[in-house]
C-alpha cells in the first residue's frame, strides 16, 4: 500500500521545537514534506503575499526527503506546497505544534490555523495543533498520544470538504490530561491595550498587548471549557462566514 | 442629537481613491475619524502586528478632524482606533472602498473585510465595501447611492453583536445596477499558479497568481450570483468557524 503523503507546516518558523516534534510524529504515518516560514509568522492570520515575491530555500532540520523554508506566510507555504512543489495533493496537512493557544477567536489571528484552513480550502484533510504554552522550552511530549490519535482518525476518515480540525492541548503532564473533547469555538475576544513608549528621538511607538475575555464562561460545550477541564479540545472548523440567521432580517429593508 | 462617530479604514492605504470616496460619503452621517494603513495591505487577512512595533502619523488627505496613517495592518488600525485613539466605541465602522472584489472566499484573505470583522468582534456595527474593479482609476461614483442606503440601514439598525456586512459593488454604470441583494457567501476558491522567475543572480523567485473558481455557479442565493446579475451583494458576516454539523460525526470516534 502506498504510504500517505503528509505536508507539515507551522507559523513559528521551520526550525521551531513545535514543528520538529510534529514532523517526528508525522514520519510514523507517511512520507513527510516540510514547507514552513523562514521566520516567525505568528498572528499573520490568513495573510498571503501579493505585493512582493516569494523565495524557497532547502533546509536540513527535519531529516526528511524534502524540506523548505519559505519567505512567505503560513498560507503561502501551503499554496506553494500544493500548487508548486507537490505533484499531487497531500493526503494530510498538519500545522504546528504552535507555541501557544489557538482556541476560540484566536483561530482567525493564528497563522497555524490559517495554514490548516487553507489546506481544507484546497480540499485536503488538515489539522492545526497548538499547545497552550507560549514558552520556547515548552514540553511537547505529553501531547504525543493525542496527536497520534487525531492523525490516525484523519487518515482513516478524511475530513469533509472544506473542514479542518483546530486542536488545542492543555499545558499539563500526561497523567493529568483527561482525554479529547470535540467542541465548538467559544465566543470570546481580546481587549487590547497599546503599550505606548518613546523612541530615542522622542517619537511615540506602540506594542499591541491584550487580555483574553471569554464571553460565555458558563458554557460547557466550548473549546475554552474543555481546556479548562484538562481536555484536549478539537473544534471542527470551516470557512463559511455567512451569518445565515441574519439574512432574512435585513433582506426586506435592504432589497426594497 | 449627538452626531454618530464613524471610523473609516481600508487596506489599500490612507490616501487611496476608494477610501477618499468613502470618507466623503461618511461625512454626511457623522463625525469621521480615519485610521488606515500607511501602505498597501491587500491580502493581509486578519494579520496583527505582534513581533514589531506600531507607529501612527497624522495625515491630511481627508479634511476631517482626526486622521492617521498607521504602520500596521487593517486589523491593527481598528484596534488602535477603538482601544487607543477613541474615548468610546464608534457608532459605525466602514472599511474600503476596496479596489477589487471581496466576494465569496476572498473574505478571509481581504484586509478590508478583516477590518470590518474586527470591528464586529469589538462590538461595533461594521461594513466592508468593495468595488469589483481592480484599477486605481476605478469610478466609485455609481456605488454612492448603495453605500448611502446601507450606511443608513446600519445606523438605524445596529447589526447583531459580532456581525458585519460584506458589500460588493459590480463594475457597472449606475443605470445598469439592478439593486441590492442580501445573500450568502458562495463556495469558491482560488487555484494558484506560481509564476517562477530568475533573479539577476540565477536564483528562483515566485509571484503568486491564481484563478478564481466558483464551485456552485448554478446557485442563485450567493454573492457571486448577485454580482453576476448586476446587483450589489450584501453578505451578513460573522466569525464562528465551527463546522457545527460535523461535531457529532467525529465525537464518538475521537472522545472514546
């Protein structure tokens, strides 16, 4: 039987500890190609590079047959892999392991998840993995059995067209992780505070900082609730942004 | 009665013809503040600036009391305006007029729409406007009565929490525009082709190019269908990316 082809990408850069761990797991399941950004691309959302050029460089961090650092965003990496580097679509795309949570509303800011969403748009089973630990020294070991289980599921049951998984792993030792919960995206947002500073020439500049607010802390069927209870959260994710229920309301007024 | 406060932004940059036209319209309805990127930010999606600093510069393109060029992305501009510059949330956020379509799947790549989505996330009525004409010399005049009607609607009926409008205007003279249709996001995608070239030193580089594919050309209730029939399309847009229908399917296998 032909081994599955697995594309690995991320947003923290091709040599980040999280992607090294993910590639090591993915190798158990198929032939791996790595195409990942040549520099950190956190917070890039679904950005693509249309006003400048893209560059590819072969790398040697992952010890796989094909691995590249790309000058673009995570979404560029997926497009490059599928439409330029690979002769046919991969059987699976895995993105991450992100250093930090991509639960709830973070799905739209996250380069890791945007790569998975782009994979789904291109018709591939895709999964974004994130560990709720922002540290570069984060311990990815406890996540291994859950990542394996979810990869095995996706290889056996290709996800529906246009759908990917947003997987978040709590920052806990293995014996304290309760299992996996399939849940929905919690309603939440960031409340920003701009940290204003002065440069050496007296001009103001700003750092974006913020506080995460869960608007539904009582709900039990969300990714936030699952993570809080010590579960790995899996949110099936798609990209129809239509507010279907609101179409009828504004139709009469706007179409008249 | 207090005049509404209206925030104007875009992704083509603070001095683009589209935003000048939109500000001129917005002035009829309230006190306008402009916070827009200091350079083109097309295709930036929901990117935010977290690995570098942000800078603001006063400008004088719009002849309003407050206008700024921001070094960041369209989403940064909205966050800066709401959380740093304005003492309270604006009554309305308008983004655009984009030079080019943001219908269908383009909503996730578009900086114009990401600014509107961010406004909705921050709890403000928000609208993204795009004209289906990529030219810098595009004629925005025909769009005026439709933009006015939609702004008037949103000021009279604030959109539901977390919801914004994605408005696309066909490239037609006024007498050929059929009216407004409230529709859903068409299922579509881009098929990319990377245009490979050689730099003067013999190294390859790439330009991202692509062809738009509508997966449901027969459907009549989509933004693509409305635009093709000569209508202004309005898609109520929100950011729950959960594939709700798929939760039950994978729950049994993954949670066991």
